[in-house]
C-alpha cells in the first residue's frame, strides 16, 4: 500500500513538473515566432486563445458531456465567466506574450510570477490588516528583484525596455486577476474545462474582432504551423491537463512550488536555444522573485499538507 502511494505521489510530481515545463516552452516558442517571423503578440494571442479554447472545450465535452454547459443556466455565473474571460484570461495572456515580444520569455515569465504578491495585497485590504513578517519580507524581496531586473542596479536608466517592463508587470496583474476571478467559479463546482475553455474562447473571439488577425500578412508554412500548434497543444491543452492532474495528487501547496519550474524552463530555453543574454543582476532578480513564491507558501504549509492528504484519499 505504501509503495502504491509513493508511486502515485511520484507520478503527481512528474505530471505537475511536466505541465510547468510545457508552459515554459510555450513562452519560448512565442519568442521565436516574434524574432523570426515578425508576428505580433495580438496576432498570436488571438489565434492561441481561440484554438486552445476550442481544444479544451472539446476535451471537456468528452469528459463531462452536457455538464460542460451548466454554467449558462445561471445568469450571475455566466456574467462572472465573461468578466473572468475579459479581465482575467485576455489581460493575462495578452500582457504576457507582449512582455515576451518586448523582452524575452524568461524575463516575462519571472515578472508574471509576481502575481502572488499582488494577490497578497488584495487579501490584506479585504481583511483590513498589514502584511505579516514573512509576507512583508516576501514583498520586499519581490520589489528588490523587480528593481534589479529593471535597472541592473543603475538608477540612471532601464535595463529592460519600458514596454517589456510595463507589459511584464501587467502580466503579473493579469495573472492575479486570472486567479481571483476564476476562484469563485471553481469554488461553485464548475470544472476547469468549463471555466478555462470558455474563458479562452470568449477572450479569443473578442480579441480577434478587435485586431482582425486574418488581415495580418504572415508566411504560412510548415514551420509556422508547427510552432503555432505547439503553443496551442503543448503550451495549453497538454500543459493544463498535466498540471491539473498532478495538482490533484500532490495538493495545491506542492503544485504551486513545483510550478516554479515554468520560469526556470523559460530562462534556460531562452538562453540556451534562443540566445537570450542574462547578467548577474538578472540572476539575482530572478532568485529574489522566485524565492518570494516559496516564502509566501511557508505560512500555509500545514494547510497545504492537509489538503494534499485529502487529495490522496
């Protein structure tokens, strides 16, 4: 029995790591398209959201049947879904890939990882309290890490382009809203397939209506189709499936920590394959920001372990 549990936990860890790695590779694929094909973030995100949304909904329909559409029986929940789609999904995806376009996948992914600090700020306001000691240390570390990434310690100028920094911070805001706006729907019993699938599809249709990607001149060939398919299939459907399966086994705490493999993957791949250059200042900034995620998880360790045990039963 203990051996079976150990094998199941190992499978959960591998699934979770696999999902994070797929997300990290997806950002690097986007970076390559920006650099080699001259496409823009709005073009890529509109196609990704529509394609990935349809793929997730198709998968969800096979898994759940007509229950996939149960959310539309409630006007309140349907409106919440639309709100999440526009201010969570669309904002998160557009700002992230825009940050990749104006910087690189590694830097954009690390800046997006600042979202837990923003979520912490929201909860402090809601609970009308100041941050606790560990939380204050995490906030200070995140701010210092962002400062090092943006300036490389030089107060006279920016090491990142203003667009890269702005969209990177916007990606953190988008990721925070993504988490906050989706949590209520998930807590009411709707599946991830429903919330994420319809959220992506609605966001993609709205963005496509605004940017009209069909008017963008691109050279369609096997390489472009392969990369676009990789972003949609590997970076979305496979990533979500692996990560959520792993999280259901290891619990939310371990999943959030193992998810840190996403920015690490993006950093390594963008440096080794795409030739992105990182300095010692960048490494220090990355370490401070990624360390923030772990530090914010520490006060919740006991709760997370209980949830992990419940998931195993």
